[in-house]
C-alpha cells in the first residue's frame, strides 16, 4: 500500500476525532482574512483541496457568505463531515493532484493542509496546475510544515498510526510560484502542534496570479 492510500485510510478512520480536534482554525484567521481580501470579487468561486472536515470552508463563509466554495478531499468520511458543517458549499471526492480534471476556472485556490502529503515534485506540479486553473487576478493560498525537505519521513499520529509527512522549503516553493506567473507573494510563519505532540513551523504563502 502506498503512503498516499495509508493517509486516506487513516483520515477515514479518524475523521470524527480529527474534526473535533481541529475545527478551531483561529491560529490561521489572519492568513485566511488576507486570502479573502485579495480575491477579485465578493462572489468568488473557490476551490478548496484537501478540505478535511470543512473547518477552513466554515471560517471563510462566516467572513464572506457570498463565496461559492467547492471542497475536495480523498477521504469520503471527511467529505460527509464537511457537508454537515457547510450545507451551502459543495463537496466531492478528488485527488488534489488532479485539479485540472475539473475543467473549471476559479478565482481562488485554498490549499490549507495538503502540502505535507505532497512530495517535492508533487508540490511543484500542484503550483503549475493551479496556475492554469486560476482566473486572471486569482489568489492561491498554500500552507505547509517548513523545514529541510530531507527531514521528510514517517511520523506517528496521536492514535499511534504512522503517516508519511513531507517538509517543504520556502525557496523552491517561492521560485515555482514566480516561474508560473504568481506575484505579490505574502509569507507567514506560525508555530503549531502536530498530532505527534511536537511543535512545527507552519509556512503560509499567499499570491496573486
């Protein structure tokens, strides 16, 4: 079984516990507010990848109810919980690596908690795909655990299950954003507690296409 399927199985297994523990995204409110403020219109079409239990969608809609949010995730149980939390948004199963298959353009792409499950190559490809999926003046939001990529590897969660986590570096992510026509890149760093109990640096990048 590959590391991607292992992650999906774990998130399906502990979807309810994850929802109860991580619905509070107040640590990131400032960055989400910045994302909203940079959208070109109030009724912006937003694609949220790896939406989990809909915690980010819930906050975005609380601040701007006119947003039209399409959430995607690979864990069916997460999708069900997200729908319960956000009856006005739409949700579907989709691999974040396949956003181009939607054949649709968006004003914003929210990628809040997905990059730790992307390899470096997958992360760079996602930025390339996002550039083609975003409309002119669209906004991308990316957050990830920041550290040397070489430190990526298996990590034990709070339930004892092992999941592969990737660290990413600001230099190559920023370089890829610039190469794909993104500008006005905003950088934030926040300290957060992982499911393994350790403290990590969360890197947030927000940019316009």
